[in-house]
C-alpha cells in the first residue's frame, strides 16, 4: 500500500528522534560558576585539608558558595554568579599559597547534567567567547634560551668535528662568554688556525675573532640576522605547537596568534576545564636521552641525577631531544600490563639513536623529562600584594633502562604512571617547543555583549520559528501542522548533533540556526506545492501524496547538496566566526533533509496512510 512505512522504518525514525531528545536534554541544565583546585599532577589527589582551608577562607571573606566537593582528584567549589566566582578565585589562591603542596586554582564551569545523561555521553553545547566567554592566556617565549640551546648544540657538534679521525684537532676547552657567543681554546696558534678554517667552512652565520698565545682561541659571535632567525623560528614553532595542543584539547574555534616579538595570545572559547587547559598549554615539556656514564668517566663529562632514590651519573653529551619525536602513543606492556609510551622518531633522530646505541648494548640509557614550571609568590608592589609568577626548570629521570639491542626510529618508554604516560604522549605528539615558554597572564574573557547576545539570539530564533509555524499552519493546514512538528524535531536533532560533536555555538552559529529554520520548510513547501498540483490534475489524494514526496525529492536533494557544498567551502577557507556559521548550517542541512522528507512523510502517513481519503486538508 502506498503512503505506509514499514514498521522498521517507523521505529527507526522514532529511535532517531528519541536519541535526539536525549542528547539535546543536557542543554536544559546550565553549568554552575565554579572554582577548581587541582595539584597539576593527575596521579595526585587534592587533600581534604586543602578543601577545608579553601572553604574556611571563603567563610571568613563572606563569599557565599553552595557546593564544596572532591571529585576525580580535584576540588570543586560552586557559586551563584560570576562576580562571586572571580572573588573566590583570588581568596582561595591566597589561602592555599602557604600550604606545602602547590595547588592550581582555576575558574571552571561545573556541569549540572544529571548522572544518567552523562553516563550516556550526553553533554551540553559549548558557547563561544561572544556568548559565554572563555579563557585568555598571554604566553611569553624565552627566545634567549633558544639561542643558548643553539650554542650548546653547536658546542657538541664542533667538538665531534674537531675530534674526527681525519683531522684530530685537539682543543683544551669551550666557553660561552655571552649570548650567542662561543669560545674554543687551543694549545697553540697552529691548532687554532686549522680549527678556524674548518669551523668557518661549516658555520657562515657567525663572525669570527682569534686570540694569540698563551690563550689561543677562536671566538664565534652569532650575527644579528641569525639571532632574529632563531627568535622567529622559536616563536613560530611554539605558535604551531600551541595550535596542535589546542586541537588535542578539542577546543573549537580557538584564537592562537603572535603578539609582538616574543609573545603568543591564546583565547579558548567555551572551555569547560580551564585548569586542564592551563596545565597542557602552559606546560613546557620535552625529553632528553642520555647514556649512563662509564665507571671511569671524568667528572667534568658527567651530570648527576636522582632516580628511584639513588644517584646516577649520566653523560653530559645528549643523544637527542624531544624535537626529534615524530609520534607518541600510549600503550601497555603485553607482559606486565603497565602503561608505556611508544615513541617514533624522525629519520635524523632514528639515525642519532642508532649511532648512540649500536655500540652501547648492555649499558643503560636514561630518559630525562624536562619541564618549565612557574612558582607563584606574593610581592609588595605600590603598597599592595601582587601575585607574581617566576619560571623555573625541573628535570627528572623518568626511565633508566638497559639497552638490549640497537634502537632505531621506534622504541618505548616504560616506568610511568597511567596519567603521566597520557600527558607525556600528548605533549610529545602535539610537538616540541623550540624554546621555553610560560604564562604571564591568565584571565577569564567575558562575553562581548554577554546575556544581551544570548537574549537577542534566542528572540531571533523564536521570532523566525514562530512566523514559519504560523505561515505553514495557516497556508497548509494539516500538512502544515505535520511540517511544524518535523521542524521542531529538526531543531532538537540540530542541538543534539552539535552537543554530541562538542561544537561551539557563537552568534554566527545562531544565524545559521535561523537560516536552517527557513530552509527546513523549503523542502516541505516544494512537496506540498507538488501535491496541490497533482490534486488539480485530478489525481487521487493518496496518489497525490505519493507523487508529491517522490517527484520533489530530486529537486530537494540537489538544492541541499549545493548549499552543503558552499558550507564546506566556507568552513575550509573561513575564519572563526565564518566557520561557526558553516558548521551550524551544514548540520542543519543534514537534519532538515531527514525531518522534512522522512519525518514529515511519517506523520502524513500516520494521518492519511491506508485510509480511503476523499479530500486533503492542504
């Protein structure tokens, strides 16, 4: 029989609508304003004493809060408004500063979604900076450290070059008298001149000076253009790395751009966990690989580290750094079941690793985790206490394993906790930083028009939807009612899909929703107009319904695919606001095709299908 869907198709449509309702429901539960306290280490939980200190400080300051809880190794304090949240952050940060354990205090949006929805993976949509705000970071790149690293790497390269068998030029020592400068000392001027010729042929980006006996030396001074090139590379590399880390965090429509000579601005709209964002973006972490020193090695050529409570001497020469890491993935040791990080190096890194380990089988190789942290302290400035952050570098050996075979581009790092393994893999996979970098400013970005934007956006959607509903109901009667129901389902599905994809809703996105409302009924207008034409041609009501849906399908498909293609192009070449509009429009096109064609027809079939109809209310 025509105009009758089989049971499975009706159940499919009902199931999709039900899923849409479930995954759109979290948007009815707005998050609470919150302050989050964490340790900065996923494996270390916040102590209950820290929560007690924080709540006592809030009570003393007269700041009202309605929730204080420990969850997932973090503490969460909930507030009724943004003003109380901002005041509470400063109070809690000051109160926890004197504790032995350092804590990270950050603004957060605490979800209020019921547990049964979260268990199904249902989360509310994120809002852009223009609707809900987000977090703003100003990060400074330590370009001087990039130049120092360049000089340090050159020192090792020059040392290997002078010790090469074909020349064997003996030098006595190295010295770095200033930024971008390197001195190499020799026993006599004959060795100095030979070294000057050999070094000069390899390094053209330096100016050279020489010294006579008794201190025969060659001094390399980096040219100003070479210094600028290193600084530009460091900032550009860090800029790309931050973008990669933002992508790893899953933040939509971020702003990551250079500011001035050595600073980077990061705006993360709609971020739910600002503490996690600060920890990942602000963390300057990389690796060094060094061989354990031989027992008879000179003390001047070794560096001492602590590992598992014992001191161990490592060679001062570095095999390679984390910038040679091409990929890093978390895995598990098949024998012990413990977490590990599977490392893949680039071709040059693989060659360096193979060269260092092929003659070192049986020796131990150390993996050193290097992290730049900041130490917060309160200082008196102009008679007021101001929180200042001082960067410092922390190095620790995370693995010291015996080399059992010559290593190449792939190997693994073991001995890590699960949280450490995930974090290390993310940082290495996102890319190594070319220079140290630290956060110099962190603040919450309020919405540009705040609640007014949201109110006007809601009004625009409501007005557009209301006008469409009235027009369809008046002009197409029962068929218009069916189209209105389908349009309501379309909005539910649109919100559900955007929530499931963690898409960020902005003002341009709201414009996309309004446009979707108008486009969604276009298909129904085409179908209903075709049904009227068929009725005027004296076709039976059932035949007219069937012909209207079947013959208008090609036109609807063609029009929507063309619009979808335009939306894809807008997303590929557009900037943040344009991308927000394109994402909403694309999702709206797909959901409207489903509801306008299948959804509307399912409702019409339930009303008219299988009946002896004499007249259609259309």
